[in-house]
């Protein structure tokens, strides 16, 4: 129960409800009758607690043959402005949770590693994955995968790993910081902080190692005597979707592609890729070695090749006394000469151990607002969005949905530049499903153009002005682009999206919505998907406001037709929710399509976008969709039998039970 919200209960019979805190009754309500014969009760919002508080809801339902009793739990949430997000993770959580640290550079490059330093779980794990194109997000090239670390004192060597990991902090300014409490023998120890940060705007990372002073604490290494730190980088040269196999050539070729100086090495496996690493003090010692068959467990679970080979050209060695700091910079460039940032030292601060039990990082909204910046990238003179690290580049629907978050967060300039970016790609009602480099030919999406209209409408509302409509991109105004999408949907787009003239609903070809993947066809939805109709209805309202010509009334009338058709063709009175899709072949009217009975969350957009406004129906939809709720999210399909079969076919083989299509785990095991 969010703070400030009422709690409404409904039943088909009269009832009494009590909200209790232990033995104390906080509130009591008797139900009231509704016009449809059902009963409801409404509890006023309870005072917001300092922290989340659990209540017991005790119900007594009055039936013809007596009373029936039931209890339920209610969790009253605290005020969002008081709920702080802890950004420092202590050892117990680090041992129990598989945390991953990600940092980005604002141009498509990234670092992504498990917080359990020293482990690699996936081919996408890397200390440095570069996007080498200076203008657009084009691809990622991994050259620095890993960096093993040891502390050596009096012949005793201890690896920096989870055995001595004390805490981890994620910070927007300084990146990630690992704090290690390392035993050195004879009851003495050393505390080392390891910081990792990607350099903004560059394909470069900085690794910072700081040894804390002993500070007179008993058990610390006396007089801060020097300890040796060894860092051994493991390198590759590959596209981030691939793996390295030493026997295919790198085993013989790569050792010859390394050049060294006293404090640095350069790895140039070909004329297009070059990695340089340099330490601020200490030395680099050339001692090549290979690690073979490095296993990545997550790739194995996905049915991918889980084994890869890693090459290490040598190691960095430095002696650290108390209160001393050393940095290692690494940069990937397209040529050996293009390494301007490897000597730059980023500002770095020592995390305060006293903060470890304190809340930090800001409210959830503040943390999420800052996190938005990690996904916005430059694309020429405008901007785009990385759809999801570590796999994707920029995708249409993802970028436009994300832009709604930018608008909600007040980042209107970024949203405007992203909308203009995608607006210039509009052709006869289509937008790119994804952009690969400069190739925007993949337009297999029926929802991206509709999200574009919706997001433009939200930007206009946020700015409370129409100036954005007259801004130009690709030689046209935003107003012209919006009307082009609407008119093309009504007739037919080149890729087969079209409006059914009788119902006003939009036909979507196979593999055109967010969930009907064809690898394999996990959710076949060719026909009239519900969220496409909800988006179309919302788009028509915006087009009615945008169109200053004689079609203004026609857009509005068409919106009313769509709303009526949704209730007529999608609503299932017996089940109490909307069908997810009216399945149809190209050219088949919506009235002749087959409505499925799968309970999916897409229908919620019909409520939030205003396509369904009948309150009793909205309440029944919301009640039905509670079945989909899981901690922290919502399922895409209910675990229940269906009458309309949903076949998952791969290589002409049915992988599932079509009448019990829910799969709790989607993995390579489905293919055996």
C-alpha cells in the first residue's frame, strides 16, 4: 500500500473488514452496496510510517449459510522521500548475491564485471569493451577482459578475491570501489581499496589501488612496511558476441603483437585495434602466458559456447606503503597512435568506512534519475539510447519508452534530441526496430512508431508549448512526421502494418511487437495485439490535437471507434480480462480474428493509455492481473491452462505444451 493511497476491497457479498496492527484494530469498515449488486469498502490512507509496516487484514463475509472468515497481509510502504538507497554492500550480501558492476562512457562503450573480482561469468564480462566509431554506437570490441591481482609480503601471496573482500561501493562519480582486508601472516593485515571507473567520452578505464595507512590499529602491518602488488591483465581481441580460441591463430600470433616499455605495454593484434595499459609507478614485466578453457557458467546456461581462452602478456608490479596510491589506465583505440587518454588520472576519493551502515546515494528517484545518463549516447549531432547493456545497441521501441522516463525526470533536452534522431528515420509510417551502425533497414516493429507519437505528446505536455512540432529533422517538421505515421497506419505501411477499416484496429505482422520473438517464436502474436490497439488509441488523440487541418474531427471519431472495438472484440466477460491478441492472417478483418485467452500484462496499457475507461471493467482487469505479480516485477504470462493453444516451435519441433504454455525458466534445456 503506497503512502497516501486508499485501500478498496470488493466482494460479491456483504462483508466487514478490520485493519489490525498486532492485537490493535487500526480501522474497521462495513461494506456498502454497489449498483451491480456487489459490495465494497474503502479504508482511508494510514499515516505513512518511517519504514514499511505490516498490517493484518481480517475479513468476515456474510453468506446465506453463515459467515466466512479470511486473513490477509497488507504492507504499508514508507514515504519515498525518506526511503534511501544503500549503495554500499557488505560482505554477507556480497557472498549471497551475484552482483554485477556496469559503467559506461556515453558513446556505447562499457565495462561490466562481476563484483566477485576475479570471476568471469559470461562472454559479455569485460573490464573494457570499446565502441570505436567516434560518431555513432556501432559495435563493441573487447580487448581487456580481466585483471587478476595479488598482494605479496615476505613470500606470502594472497589473491584479491571474495576470500578477503570486505565491502563494495557503487558511486556515480568514482565508479566502483572494492575494499579488501588482506592477511599478511603473523596476525598482521593490510587494507586495500581498489577503484574502477570508465572515462567519460573515451574508450578507456582507470584502475586505482589505494593502501590505507595503518592508523595505529592493532594487527595492521607495523610501520606500513611496503607490500608488493601484482596485477596481471588478461586480454583478447574480439567482437563482444564471440569467443577467443587460441588454436585458431592467436596462440602463435598475439605474443608477437605486444610491445613493452618500463611501465606500459601495447597490444596491436591487427591494424584496426590497439590496447594500451600503463601504470603510474612501478613496472611492467613481460611474461606471456595463456589461460585455456576459461569457463563462463552463464553462457553455458544459455546454450552458448561457455569456454574461451585468455592471453596475458605479463604483469604490473608495484610496492605500496601506507597511504599510497597507484593508477593503471587502459585504452582501446583504432590505431596504435590514437591513445590520448591513457596518461590521465581521474579524481578519486576514499570511501568512508563509517558510511557502510548508513544510507547513501539519494532517494530511489534520485538514483534512477542519475542512472538514466548511463544509457544516453551520442549519435552524430543528436542522441540515442543503448537499449540494454551488455547486449544491445540502439533499438526503436526501447529508446522511445526510455525517453518517456527522461521527460518524467525533467531531462527534456535529451528527450528532444532522441525524438529528433528517430524522427529523421521515419519512412511511410515505419521507424527502425534497431539501428546497426548507420543501417536502419530493420523496421520490423509496429509499436515503435506509436511510442514515438505518444512520447512526442508527453514532451509537448511537459513543455506546455507547441514549438517542438515545428522543429525540423530530415527536412520535415515533427508535425509532418507524426501525421505521416498516422496516415500510413490507416492505409498500409510498406512492411504490412495496416488498419482494419471496420473496427479501426491495427493489424501487426508476425514478430513486430515487443514479445513475439522468432528465435524461436516464443509468443506468436500475428494479428491484433492489445497493446498496439491501446497505443493506437492514444496516438489518435494526440494526432487530433496536432492536426490543424480538416481531419481533426476524423482522428477523434476514429479514436472512439477503436475504444468501442476493444471492448467488443477483446473483452472476455467470463474470464474478466482482455484477450492478449486477436490472431489473424494478413488481410483478415478483426471481426473474423480468433481471440486468445492468455492472461498477459499487455492489457494494462489499455487502462494506462485511456483506451478502456469503464471502471468496473478496469477493476476486473486489475484484479485478474494480480495473478501475474511477482516480487519486483510482473510475469509476461500466467501459469494457467489456455483454450487457444500457444505453440513454441523451433526447427519444426514443438517445444512446449501448447495448452499449458507457461515456462518458469527459459533456457537451453528447452532445446534438448
